[in-house]
C-alpha cells in the first residue's frame, strides 16, 4: 500500500472510493463457473489509479474473497497492493477472520486477534472512519453484538464534532429483494438507536446486496455499493430466486468538502463511448 497521492487541497476536500464484494477465488478460478472476479478486480484497481482526481483512500466493504480460504487471500493481497492509495477492509459473510488477519497482519488499524469481531477506527483523515464487523461465522445475514454497539456508542461519543463514516458489510434494512431478505440484519433497531444519538454520522457504507441502493437510516444515509464484477438481479418479488447477472460493475465515490458536506456518486467500471461535447462554436449542438 503506497502513500496517498492527491491533487486536492489538504483539509478542504477528501475522496473515498468504495468497492465491494470482490469474491476473489484462488488460481483465477471463475466464481459460479461464470464470473472472472480476478479480471474484475484488476480492472477496478486500474480505473481507480487512473482517476482524476485520484481517490485519497479506498474502502472495501466486505466479501473480499469467496470461501475465506488462505490461498484466496494470498491472491487478493498483491492485487490490492497495486492501489496507489491506502485501503481499508471490513469482512463480509464470505470472509474468514483468522485468514483475513493473517494476510493483512501489517494493517495497523485491524485488531490483532480474530477471536472478536474485526472492528476498527481510523483517525488520520478529514473524515473519521469506523469499520464494523457485521458477520457471524456460519451465517449469511448480519448483526452487531451488544458489545459492538456499546463500543460504537463510546467511540462516537468520544468525538462528537468529527464527521464520521461507518463501514460494514451488511445493510441494516430490508431491501425488497426476496432471497437476500430471508436472512436480514438481526438488531437493526439497536443500531438505529445508537446512530440516532450521534448526528456526526454522515454515512453508513455497506455491500452485500451487489446493487447501488440508498436508504435513510437513523437520521443518516445508508449507501449500498454495487459489486465490482456481478450484480444481484433486481427482482422485488417476495419469492425472488437467488440469481445474478453481468450488469456493468460499479463503485461509489464519496466526495467530502469541508464546507459543503458529503456527496455520494455512483460510477461504473469499463470502457464506454464518449465523452462527447454538449457545445461547439455555435453553442448547444443541434
């Protein structure tokens, strides 16, 4: 992980790129026999590195690999090291805490032991970052334990004036996508109560649903990031089957300005026709 390279005025603006649901497999194996997640990750890294302005940091909101195996993290690490800015990780339900920590043992913001949830705080940026481990081993859905909620409440109370972003894998709401809602976030009300008491929480950044989704949450805004490779089919029927497709892969770009606040943009990876001008020498092109 190299030092941040930025053309922005220090303390004035700050760019966070969010990617999610990498589902990387070992040895270049295709996910579900269809999705080349390694190629997708490489495309994402190249895109972010070439962005103007370049993001100051990248946050990865879970499901870093597909089965939580050490050899998958061994594939992941060198790919993420190609990023030309610092990056921060939270686990998803496809991850395994011990293997993740072993692969990223030098990431000082991460806890030292996998015996407890991998919660962390990063204080060195214009926005305060709090990573939350919403996973329960062996379970698809998410939750935060009571001890985590107490810890989060104390962390937020310690710096009430610091604009803060929370990063966790599981969105704490019902999405309407049937098969994803069958294992919902278990203690949404308790998390809402904590966040409602701390208005400095600017965003909750989540993954898991493989679609760009936004929901008001406890006076803040919850933003769900699309996947960098495959997307969950947008099917809002209660009996929606567990299907995915290859819609354009995407990411979120969170633009902080000290005066104007936090604005979230949705972007896509890949090459598309354009850009084309709106105007020529005669004005608006007809």
